[in-house]
C-alpha cells in the first residue's frame, strides 16, 4: 500500500516560520525542539534585522544592518519606517513624510510610492524586500531553506487595508502568509506558553512606530482577546523626534533652517537621537552628538533623562488613553488584571515601565526580550497552524468597527469593534427611490459616526434590481471577517437572488492583478535582481573592509611581506569595487579577507581588542 | 415566527446519525457539518433557548467548540474544509456575541417570538421619561464645561444612578422572559420598551465614559 506511506508523510507537520515585520526592526523565529527560537544572523547575538533598505545608484538592494550603516551617507536612497506607509494614501501620511528624508508620490491608483533608482516602489514591494531578507537570514541560521509558509505579525490596531498590504508583501516576497497575527496577541502566546496559566492579562506594546494594548483572558490553553485599542502612529520614532526637537530648541544658532531641511542632517539627527535615547535607558544623562558627514556641522547637547521624560509625557498619556478605551470595551478595571506584559523596544525606557506599573498597579513582566517576544509568539502560532499542537488556541478580535455608509452620510455599523474573528453578520437594506435598480455601497472602517470621518475600504454596486416601489427591495448585506481580520462583503437581493460581492480591495491597496504583475516581473528579472543585489551587498561589504584595512594595516606591526600582500589586495579590491563584475568582486572580497587575516588577529590582540570585541564588522 | 420554526437545522448527524447538539459539528463522530443559513445562536452553541444563562457554562461551550471548529486547527486541510471551518467558526463567534450580552440576547428572543422590533416599538416605559430629560441635562452641562467640579460630581452621581437603573430594568426584562412568554404576546411589547430604556442608559453611560476619557489625560511620568 504505497499510498498509505505517502499519506503518513503528508501528515507530518510542515514547520511554519514566525516573522515580526516591524517598523524599525524585523526578525524571524521558528518552533524547534519544543520551544520557539529566534533565528539570528550568523555571528550575531542580536536577532533583530533593521527594517532599512538602501538602493545603490548602480542597482540592487541592500537590506538590514548594512543598509542602516549607509543611511547617513545616502539619506535619499535609504528608506526606513516603510511600515508607516503600508496601505495608506498620500493624504494619510503627509506628516510622516515631512519627517523622513526621502520623498514619495502617489500613484494613479492612490498608492504611496517612493522614488529611488529611477523607479517607483510601493510600500508593499519594499516590505517584500525586507521579508525576503529576513527569510534569507532565517535560512542561513537554519543551514537550509527556511519554511515558505509564515505567520506574519501586524499591530493589533492595523485596519483592513494595512493587513491586506502585509499579506500582499508576503506574496511578493514569495512567502505564503498563513496567518496575519496581532503583535500583542503573539506576545501573550510567548509569555503564556505554560498552559496551566489562567487569568486576565494586559499586553502593553510600545514599538518603533505603533502602540497597541490588548486585554486577554487565558483559560484552559485558549487565549481569548477581550478588547484591543491602539494608535498606529505612536512609537519609538516619536520619542526620537521629541529628542531631536529638544536638542534643536537650545541650539538654534548651530543648525540653521537650511541645514535642518537637509536630508542628511535629518537622518543624522534621527540616528543620534536614537543612540541618545538608548543610553538614557541606563544613564541619567547622555550626549546627543551629531556630526554631519560632509558639511562640518556639529551639534552636541547634554540631555538629562528627566528632560526626555518630560518631553514624552504627552506620548505616554496617549498610550494610557488607549489603555482606558480597552478597559472600557472589555468591561474591566485595571485592578482586575492578573498580569501585565511589556512588548516593544520603547518599553525599555524606565519611565514607560514606571507609568505602566502605576496605571495597572502591578509590576510588569519583562523576562522575555521585548524586541523578540512577538516573533517568538508568531513561531508558537506557526506551530499551532502546522498541526503541531491542539493545546493552544488564539481567539482574536477585530480592532475597528465595520459598516456601510447610509443615506445622508451616516454609518450603519455591521460588525462592532472587538468582535471575535472569524465573524459574520448580515444586515437588511432597502431602496429609497421608486424603481431604483442599483445600490451603491461604501464599506467603511472606524468608530466615527459619519462615513467621511471613517476609512473607506472600498465601494461596490449591486445593480440589476427589478424596478419596485421604494423600500420594497430586500437586500441582505453580509460582512465576513476571516481569522486574519480581513473582510469580504456580499450583497444579495432576496426576491431575485441577484448577487454582488467584493473582496474588499482597499483604496490604498494593490489589486490582485497588480500583485500578479509584480510577481511576474520579479520572476522575469529574478536573476538580474539577485545578481544586482548580491553585487550591491558585496560592494558595501568591500567598502567596510577597505576602510578598516586602510586605517590600520601600515601600523599594526605586521611584517613587510604581509603589508605588501594586504596593499595588493586593497588595490585589487578597489578596482573590483568600480567594476560591475560579480565574480570579480566576490574574488576580490575573498582575497582581501584572506590577506587581512593576520591584520585582524593583530588588531584583536592589540589595543583595539577592547574596542572591537563584541562588535560586528559593519559596526567597527 | 417562533423559536420552534427557527430550528430547521438537521437534528441528526448526516454522517453517523447521532443526535446533534449543534448543527455546526457532530460531537459524536467529530465531523464538521454544513449548517443552514440562519441559525439560532442557541442552536449554534447547542444550549436550550432561555434568557437566564450560566455565563461560565456558555464560555466553556464556546471554548470546547472553538477547539473543534477554529480555522487554526484546519490550516492544512483541503480548501472545502478550510472554508467550512471559517464559516462555522464565524457562526459560533457571532452566536456567542449575541448570547454573552444580556441586551442582545433579550433582543434576539423578543424578535424570535415575533415581538416588536425597535423600529416598530420606539417608546420607553413611561416612568422612565421624566428622568431622561433630567439626565440629558446633566450630561449636556458637563460636556459644555468639563472642568467644573460640581458638574463632574453630578456626573459621577448620575453614573451610579444609571448603573442602578440598568440593573433594575434588566431584572425586570429577565422576569418577563422567564419562562419565555407566548409568541406575539403583549409581554413582548413591554420587554421591548424596557430594552429601549436600557439602550438609552447604555448610550448615556458611554457618553459619560467618553467625557471621563477626554478628561483623564493626566501627566503620567
């Protein structure tokens, strides 16, 4: 019975990757040997991959730590915080755009797109590049191709358009997003793995670009979300910005308006603010020091932790507003919470911890790395989806109400916020004019009373109704939300059975045809793209290696022969750096690495030992 | 239309003929089933249609059925099964949403007993009306001047009063619905009026909490 064997094989659970696609950092984790583990880049203790992309003039894309290292020198061709633009139109993100050094336009379909290397890139395509890089690093860590099926996390407060954009990004990356999972829910899974845990848990998730709070009840291994609230425009990015304003307010003379408008200066200030913020997590005061690469501009400001804390008070107040909303919806009081979990890098700040502790009246959990806990939870959910366990189950909710615009511009809510998903609801509608033969539907998402204040997810028309007196047609509109929180709407005239349905394709999203087109294009150019990116990465690596070698090889106390050999390798590498030959660049890189081995050893032994220890090459 | 007529879902499992508690899933042979289009929330969860419910038993029922129906446990199944899991899970969740909320549960029962809908009967119990005017004024005043201490105290007082009033009104609804009154009876109209009052109270409570939320952005650090 050969079929039987095959069957057994097919039933073996296929592992599913967990990916945290973050505003500032992304990372992957996988369930292995009974627990979730972060898949770290080789030779790194830090699993986080900066969600940064650099587009060198000569083509290709550099993603991650290397791209981040280039942000200062190439502010206009290094993109970050792409997640803030997912599923958004230009009008939604005007403020965000003022704060980033790169420029965007709106495509004719209403999508935000960024211009680098002489072409337009949608946030979905950019996120796809990040996902692809995360997948490659995961494969490298595993020593074999990582699973192509993945659970990808999003902020709980993401709306339909943002969720679909994430799903499309996965598709463009050649991955199958088996589930779009809410970040705070994922975190609760990582914390509550121990299924004996029972009780009510609050997750306070203050990340790089977004804030979420979720309240869950854990009972017999079922994690049921009771309510969630948040702000998709509130995160560590905003903290950095407050720090920048703080330092500029008192150094008006040093940086004039012209310098402040310079993308390179903006980028430099942003990075300096981030460093300063991280230092202030442990120190009571720190320098915000900034040196523009070419202009000779400098800025140095001593920032006290207390100053930072005062500056971000309004931000923290907004997080607590969201917490209050979540409690009101869950019909609970903060005192009824058994445990509080902190997620997101911003929760490292002592004043955030203190604020949370005061609000909930409980010391929050911080045992797991707040940057890794979401990816770990995604891996747990991947394990569940792969059929690995039936002990755990997530029951999540939709963060925003869904409805239809009615006559006069009001909203008739059909699915209320914090309704468990999957979910479905049917509402009867009718015609308002004599012999009306069609009805236009505007599907909206949001809490406001008027449709124009909510987000329109899309419009569709039910036509071909038989002419009838007003109010006699019976149109049943069905809203169905899947487990990812993504909506499908169908409308049916009950007397005729006439049906219209839309997969609500958001206004600021890609159509299936567009996704398909992009995929086709990427297949067609797969080889060139791959080689261009590989070359771009090699060149970046060569630059870093060259800089390090040139700075030290003469006076590291090496014998003359080695010095000569290094000099030769440097020359060869410089030539290869300027050519477009992938094989030559690879050869030069390997040769340079081999020739500089004695140099590295000498440096490690000598004075530089302390300075270099624990740092990656691209950080030196 | 009565509850009995709602129950046109199959009584026995088409696969193993065991008696079904819920048309969504056969708990005897563990098969997911195609359910009919309109399903009573009580039938979906497999519990008898009564107003008084044991909240914990209801929740346990949701969890037990979710463990069978949720799409997460069918992610590797064929597309048809996946679709069924999605639909049945959605049906289950919607049913739980109705039954776990006292007002929605009462509303559903009134409608299923062919009682008046909220469009057909818009009035509230008469004893209620005089107070409503007074309450509206207190909320309006507080909205105009959110910082006024006396108005705030009055609002807190009103919130307590509304809570009491809600409890009293829902107790009255519970009394009228237990046991279920006959279909189309006058009791249903009275229940509808009480539910209208509770809707008003809930809206007022919501507005008060919104006012409180707007006030409470106090300094956190």
